[in-house]
């Protein structure tokens, strides 16, 4: 069996152990410490955000963002349907109800027109506007976030930007994660940089991010004993994990460059295959190309997305379908949905190809050769 090629495996930069060793040498093994404080500052410097709280996961960050946005039991929250379940699950944690919105073809992210339709219809149906909106920058491609925020601002609905897959992506130089009231980053093992597991909540309000840190450390009040006036959570990132993150942040731009190079390689390799297409950046958009994705038009050649996926699997190469939309998931089958079938069609025909920043040229050649066997 040939060597395994993963979809997106962790890629260390070499300096991570320096920060970890410093934590050991100074005995900062406890949950918090200098690496946590500095990682938060460095994330703000990189993204242009004002404040950050590093946490155990991006899911935890969405949960805290919803709480800080005032979402409570019985509220409705609009979420992009075409995403991973972690974008939507925290809505349920809050006792609220998800309302799902379709994507648009230009970015595959939340459709502004369907969003406006959903906001107005939910007001008509329930007598109040949704309590928050969660757009996602999927696979590193920025959403039409300016339009989304303008719509939400007009109805005074807070935006929680899910930038878990889009660290380093931007529109005209303004980084993803700095448009909404709050934004979420992820450092899961398969993300563009990793802390093994982890995430961050970023925002402009010092008071709100301070409250996020308070809630994330079991909401312990300022007292000599353990005093709690709020329900808290064990969501704070450890000082060791933050040390990994500081080392990873040093190589983030080179990881982005490599993943964008992967995208260009695949695009060139398949340029003569009419039934394979790619998602290109709109004018002014910059994607980190966390994952390179393709659409396979089965009607043109009789070759399906799954034909390619299974053939790659036979050769010990990991790929996966695009996200199955949330409104198609059994757990969310009774939730309202607005839009057409854009995200359903993407799920049916789309495939994520291996995209790690640690892929070698021979890996890419091997992958492309196996795919091309179907068409030449």
C-alpha cells in the first residue's frame, strides 16, 4: 500500500517547542499563563481585531458569542446551511432554534437575498426578528460579508462571523473575522494552523471579550473563595496549547502560500477536463484555500464525485464530499430553511482534495494522475 496522503494534516513550523519548553521551564503548566496572553495579542495583531479570547474550540467560541449577543431560550438564530455542524450546534446549547439559509454561487456562502427573506418571514411568523445571524467563510473563501452585515445592521441583528476555516483570508485587505459583532476562529488539528484542538472568539468590545474569558473560566467571581453568580464553562485554552499556537502563527503566511499553490496546481492539472470546475475568487477577494474543492459534472462524462473519491481511497488518499447542508441533516430536519437548492447541488457534486501545506510535489502529481485516469 502506498504512503497515506491525508486531506489536511497538522504541519509544525519548528518554533512550537520553544514556546512549550519556556512554559515547562517556568512551570506555567497551569491552564493560563504568558503564552495565552501573548497568543491573544498576536492574533489581534495578525487579524486586525481589537480583542481575543483563546478557547478550547471554535464551537466553544460560537457558544460564547451567542451568549454575549443575548441569545436566549426560545429565540431563533439564522445560520448558513452549507457548513459543518459546529456552526449550528451551539444554537441548541442556548435553547434557541436554528433557521437555515441557502448559499449563493459566487462564494458558496450565505446568500444575502435568502437571508433577507428569512429575516422578514421569521418576523412575520413569530412577531420578532431572529436574535443573531451566523455566516460562514467556507473552505477559506470569504462570504459576501459586507452585504450580510448591512442587512443585519438594518434590523439590529448581531452577526457572529464563523471564520473557523478562513484565518488569513480577506476582502480588499480587511481580514475575515473583523466584520461582525463577534467572530470565531478554529485551531483544530486539520485547520491551516493548529493548537491540537482550540479556537478563539474575537471582537471589538473589550468588555464583551473580558466577559467571554470570565464565562470560559467557570464564571468564578472575584472572591477569596469560589463564588459564582453566573453559569460558567470550562472553555479556556491551556498555556501549553497556546504555546503551540504562537509557534504556528509564525508560519501561517507560508502555510497560506502553500495551500494557494496547491489550488493552482490542481487547477492547471485539470484545466483540460471540462467536467471539473473550481471556485474562483471574486474581485478583491483573497482565499487562504484551506481546502481545494472541485465540482464534478456527472452529466458530462458519467463520472461522479464518489467515483473519484472511492478511487482515491483505493490508493490510500483521503478526500471527502463537501459539507452536507444542515437542513438535510436528521437532527435539524424540522428547522425552517430559506433559499433554493444551491447548497444541495454543491453537496451532491463537490469533493475536497488533499490540501495540506505539508504536501510534496510528488503527492500532488500522484493525486492528479489518479483523477486524470478517469478522463483521458
